[in-house]
C-alpha cells in the first residue's frame, strides 16, 4: 500500500521551548509541501509556542492544554488522538528537518517491509537498539544491536522519537500517562516485547537533533521517580544503559 505525505500527521509535543518548536515547524514546511502538523503544548501561557510565534502556529493545529506539565505521555497521546490521517510521524520539538529526511523513502520502506514503526536516525544518534532482560528478568539492558537488516533498514526493539507509524497502531499502544518523563524505553519495551510489533530504523534517513535546554526544561525531564515507576511496572529492579551505567528502581 502506497503512503504519501498527505496521509501523515506530524505530531509534536512541546513545553517551554517555543523557538525550537517554531524552528521544527518551519523546517517541515520548507521540505514538505503543505504538511499536516499537530502541536500539543502543556507549557505556561507566556511560554507557549502559539503565544511566541503566532504566525508559524497558524500552519498547525495547536492544542494548548489547560494543565501545566501534564507530561510526555498525556501530551503525545493527545497529539495522536487529534490526528485525522491514516499515519502519524512523531517528532520531538528540538528536531530539525533537512534534505536528509527523505520522507518519500521512509514511506516506501514502511510499506515495502510491512512495518509497524519505522524511525529515522537523529544525526549521529538514533541507531538500532535492543532491550534485553538480564539477571533472570530482574534487569533490563538497553544496548546497541539489531535483529536483522535488509539494505539500509535494520530491525530492533527501540528507536528514536522520530518515527512513522499507523495511527491505529499507536492509538492502541499509547504512552503510559503516569510517566511524565523517562517514558521512552517503557513505550518501546511494550511495543517490542509485549505487542511484538515490527520496529526498524531507516539508517539512510535522518533528522537533526538540535537540543535546546529551554526554561526549566532540565528540571522537568530529570525526574528519576518516573524511571523507577516504569521499571517496577514491568518487574525490573534495575536498568543498564549502553555505556554500562546501572540505575536501580
């Protein structure tokens, strides 16, 4: 089945990084003809994307949530629910689209290989990752690796937050709304290990990950209690990161 960009809603959850979100929307519009974009913003009113960049916001469906800091889970689920196309493409608000995105190629791979989730690289990051239980299932290990590769498409357990999927698939999977942050591995653990979805990375397609700290952003992201909640949810006592660091629930 052929997928066109008109079949895709680009979904962005943002908080307190209005300039960054503006930059992403502008880059989407530069490289894709009339993209359909949904932005969900749970920031304080004075720091909202639509407040700071109203002209750019006119090209999006912007959902300003009444409650501040609802978290990544609620924000992304809200964006997915608002999409009215067959497919969604998730993006973080500090991504930038360039000529290396190759969205037509991504759509082609997605259909050709009958994938559920197909991500692109994030510059030097976003490589194929695996989630492997250790210590009789008490530790989850996040590490580089892939299940198989066909050309430039690599199958794995976990990919970047820049991915194409059918709305129906993500609406069923959803992000855990109790996890305001540290939600990434938990989402992909369920997707790969529990739902057995076909997940891959198009290694020849990418976005730029141009991180912007934002007002209070580091404090909002760095709340380890949510990582502990995710670990306990699946019966894990600890998480081992690719570099070898081990954190306990």
